[in-house]
């Protein structure tokens, strides 16, 4: 069977695009950023020997972002995780009781041992406060209204006239 025996692909059918390869210069720039040798795209580009725009464009491509994610994950799971565990172990034996307690609490929490929650939370949804009814009574000021529409007792008060001021 040769290539000419295969049917031609239908028109408009596009094969999935292969992910672009990461160039050596871009890989060098990524390594510089992850290792902390470069803090900006411009510094990473200078280390890699390419233009800043090339590095900036490359850092937007999905295959480059995936490579960065993988390298960061490898770094965190490798050297950094081991160093952090060692530092936590040292802090458990610290001279400060507060530091030792917090390091111990963190180590236990990371291993699934959590202290019981202190206290109880109750939500009653009750509004606490005063209700001041400033309505006037048709029978006269200062009378006690006994109906339930007011919801309380009116304090002895004289209505203030609203007006235009001094004559």
C-alpha cells in the first residue's frame, strides 16, 4: 500500500495542530525565571540571548505554561519540600514555646490531626435594639395606645410644628 492508495481527506477537515516545540532560548529563559536568576522577562531574555518580546510571547503559549507548571511542581516536590520539612522539624525544637507550639500544631494538622473546635456557634436571627415610635395619636399627645399596631408605649411628648421659622 502506498500513499496514493489512501483516500484524500475531505475538504475543510483540518488535522489537530501539533503543539509547538519550546526552543532552547525560551527554555533557558524559563529556567532562569524559575531558578530566580532573572526577576523580569527582560532579564530572562538577556540570559537566554533573545528579545524580551520573544520571551513575553512565548510565556503566553499553552505548551510553555505547561512546561513552567511542571518545572515548578518538580521543584516544589523535590528540594523545596524536603527543605521545608527539615525547617519545620527544627522549629518544633525551638527555644520559644510559642514557635514550638505553632510548628507542632502545623505538623499535626498536615498529618490529619486537628484540635477540636472550641465553643458553639448559635444563630438566632434576632435583632436587638430599641424601637421608637414617633407617630402622633389622634386623641392627643402623650396618651398610651394599647393596640398592637404600635408595638409599645408612647412616651409623653408634644408634637413639634413644622413651619417656616420666625415671623
